[in-house]
């Protein structure tokens, strides 16, 4: 039972760690409590700018891919 609990906890922590890669673009000189909406918005748009996302999708090597988390943030 402990092994199952440990495995579940490990998987959960790994998914949280890689959930929002655009957060790495936030200003590093401010603490989380000092950041405002525009800091988050700029970090998000800076991350997705090279992908040319339109309506939640982008094209990579001729394949249409979904921009995960893009629509949720835009809402």
C-alpha cells in the first residue's frame, strides 16, 4: 500500500512540475507576491510567440498541434 501511495505521489508531483513551462519567463527579480497580471500575460505571450498560435493550434513540421493551456489562459 505504501508503494502505491508513493508512486501516486511521485507521478502527481512530476505532472505539476511540468504543467506550465511558460512560468519560466516570469521576471526573476520579483517575488510571486509582487507579480501582477501583466507580468503573467507577458510571460505567457513571450513563450507562445515563436509558435504563431491561432485559435489554440499551431503548425510544426507540417503537423497541426494543439497549444496546451493556450485557450484556458486566454479565457
